């Protein structure tokens, strides 16, 4: 479940059909905002050339972040610098999750009904598969997130579940 909640579209190798399948968002008619500006030709698909530009931009961002984290300029990321960087990365990830939630909340109610929830990338990808069991799985995930059983998943419910998944991943299994 955690992997589906946190899933972002993958950027794999392959032909246009494979890339288009991996880039579907919601109903598959448009790319999410964070990818759309890389779609220079406006065809709704990240082609190989656009993917390479996107990867170069991400590399530049990584280099800049590393420079920013090296507060004393010694070329090394010390323990304190690493801890601060991890904290900032966690904040950035949460900010991104909030943006994804808000993008899915098309009626701006502050909560996702099942239809809106199903447009989240991880859920939409599952529902677009041909496996009929995925429909039940997405419904089960929605039901687990809806802790107050009101038929809606609030941002607080969503973030609490994602944080629990993060904690579960950070803790080694009991022996």
C-alpha cells in the first residue's frame, strides 16, 4: 500500500507507447504540472529527447542541493549538514504530497472522494491496468485511509497514512 501511495510516474526506456503509458495521470489526458513544462512539443508524452532534458535538469538540481547542503564549503557533507539536508528533503517531499493531493481535489473541498482519490498517480496506474483485482485493491486502500468512515479522505488522513508508511520503512522488522 505504501508504495502505491508514494508512487510517482516512472521514467523508463522504451518506445512512445511505453512512455505514454508510464506518464498517464488521472484519466490519462494530460501530464501533471511538474512534467508538463518538459513536454516541449505539447503532445502529452515525454519523448526520449524531452526525458534527457528532464534528467539533465534533475542532475543540476541535485548538484545545487549538494552545494547548498555543504554549508561550510569544504566539499564534504558532514553529519550535521546531512541531518539538516534530510530534514529539508522530508519537508520537500511532504510539500510535493500536499500538491498532489490538492491537484486531485478538483472540487477544492479539502477532501478526496473515491473518484478524486483514484486520479492520484499510483492509484490511476493501478486502475489503468487490466487486472480486475486492482479495483478492489484501490478501494481497500481508500477505505483504510478514510479512518473516520465518512467516505472522504482528508489531507490529514492522507498525510498520517503516508507518515506511517515512512515510519514502517525506517524501522527494521522485529526479529
